[in-house]
């Protein structure tokens, strides 16, 4: 499902801003409570633990090893996708099969995406120039790093089709949230429902955290929260 068919303009920006306040843990909890599965993508790490939380709509690319009869030099098209398809609040999702012997981009492509207003990258594979990417403060999650360029090895076999990373399916237009804890993908048709539940969980945790700071035990803080909920319902 294309995100633009559901959220456009101010609605799209408002959704991104609302999720930018949500830790991935709260989102996972919300999705599980709603019976949706947690939506977490495992096996990738942030380039920098200080990079900001990122929220964007998935633009997907699937890479594969070049076919043995391929003659063209530039068959990996992720740079063209960044130039031609990636826009503000989009998240580039590249599935390179998790391979660690070749990169699929570096700091120049990250800078190009950042200038275009993209939210970040999720790369099931490697990038290079990781220090420079970290200095850009541009959110990138990846499998690892490699100095080896992609053009002799990889070719793009699909653009804006379903990919699977860490046993989680990501569709074009799905909402992706990344932070220093991990990555969560949210089907756009349930995004508002997930957001509302995540906000409830965040408020509960804030209430309990404040009581714990006051030297109240976790169990007592949890009990007080339950009592508060019951009082509000009565």
C-alpha cells in the first residue's frame, strides 16, 4: 500500500511528528497488545548511538548478486532511487541479504538523502564511510560496514516491492520507526490505532517512573497506576 494513498500533506507530517515522540519499545508493546505482532526488525544496529529517532515511510530496494551474464557496469540502482524516488519523510530500506563483504552506499548518498529531507536508511547489509555518516547525524541502521563498493558485485532486482528483514516483512509505504533500541515497522492502515495505544503506554510509564524517582517500589507504583485507572473509570 502506498503511504500517499492514506496520508498526505499535513496528515502525513503530523503522523511522523507524533511517532517521533514514541520509543520503539512503546510501539512494540502497543502492537502486541493490539494483537498485531511486535513489528520489530532484528539484526541491524545504528551507526551511532547518539543519532536521533527517525520516522519515515518505506521506500524499498532489493539487491542481489549480479547475474553471471550481466554486462552493464552500474546495475545497483540505490543511488538512482535516492535521486528520483526518495522524498521528505521517506525511509530508504535496502535489503542486500545481510551480506557483509560489500557496501551498498556511503556518506555521499546519505548526505544526498538528508538534503532531500529523507528520514534515514535501514540497510540489511553494509555501508562505508560510517564515521562520516555518524557526523552527519543522519539516522542509519545497518548490518555492518565494508569498504568494498557495490558496482562490481550487486544489482538491484526490485524497487518498491515487499522485502523481508530479520523475519519481518516490510511493504512500500509502511511506517518505519528507528531509535537506539531498534527498528519497528507499522502497517499504515493501523498506524493511528498503534499510535493511540503507544501514547497510553508512554503515559503509564511516565506515571510509574515519577513514583519510582520518589523511592516508591515498582510494584507499589504499578498498583497506584491501576488504582488511578479504576478511579478515572468510576
